[in-house]
């Protein structure tokens, strides 16, 4: 891999910044100052330093964000994307939200630059379960719950059966294995209720870390990452 690619892939420097830093003698490879940003390095074996700091290579990043309301799950150029809640190096390293939560939905959002794993986790074939704490505008009758648990006809498709755990007639946890646009809102609307609170608390093996305030994030732990990669296969 080229030296400048090494720095851009971890979000540490842009190509231009890498060239400038190399020119200034701020980058070394295996103890020697390296002024040529196009030189090839082995990220797993070579010792690369920038301004005296050893830079370790990570191909992929996996972050858990507790998404607040008011942010869109996208990387487009706008001030209110979830990416703006993270240090800019993650976006520079190609990270993106794995799936979408609506602007008013809060909770667990996985952010990664591992496109392959994200694709597998989002594939309808994998049936990755997602659980949401919800509050709806109408009390759910047994009949409405039964419809949700059997699968609801949304016109363009019929949903797979959802699992429901109610804490009260208007509140509870709903789990689904699909991830269509506005799916839960559409499912509830189809049985006759609106939604006034939606928080994702589980995504596959990941559980929302409730020690994260809204807008806070952390890297996945090794165990979480292993479980996630196992599910992705
Ligand atoms: N279902 C929805 O309706 N909205 C979300 O954000 C997630 C699931």
C-alpha cells in the first residue's frame, strides 16, 4: 500500500497533508525519514511514525453511536448527519452508518467502513434482528398485537412476524428482522396507531450501551466485534 493511502485509510491525513508532512520530514518508516508519499509500505509489518508517534494500522472501524433525534443517518454533505457527531477522521476513513434510523428515531447505530460486513448485516437474507423500544399514540388491542405478530400487509409487501413485549397498552419492545424504510411506523400505522417514540436498543448481537448519552459513541469491544462478525458470517 502507498504511504499516502496508509494515512488516508486510517483517516489520519489526507493525501495532500501526507505529501506536505513527508516533505517536512515528519514521517518515518522503519526509523528512516520518508519524504516520498508514493513509497510502498506494509501496514502490518512496517513501523510508521508521524511526528514521532507510532501509527498503528486499522483497516476497519466499528463504532456504536447512541443517535440523538434530529440527525440523519447518512454521509451526505449536511450539518446534521450522524457523521458530524464523530471525529472527522472516521468520515475521512470512509465510515458510514450501517442502515438508517429516521431523523426522529434515537438509539443504537453501527458506524463502520467495513462495507462487506455492513452489506451482509443489512441483507434481508440474514434476518438480523433489530429491537426497538416504542411508545404509540393508541393503545394496542390484542387484535392489533396479533396482526403485528402474524405479519402486516403494507401494500408493497407483507412483513415477517414481529415479536412484541408490551409494558403497557401503548409501550413496549418490538423486534423485527427486516429493515425497510419507516418499517415500524408503517406497521403500526397499518394496525391503526401512530408512533411517538422509537429507540433502537438492539442490532443483531449488539445492545445499546446505556452508559452512552445521546450523541455519544464508542468503539465496539472485542467481544462485540467478534459477535457481530460471526453474525455477518
Ligand atoms: N422503523 C421505523 O419506522 N423507523 C426507524 O427509524 C427504524 C425502524
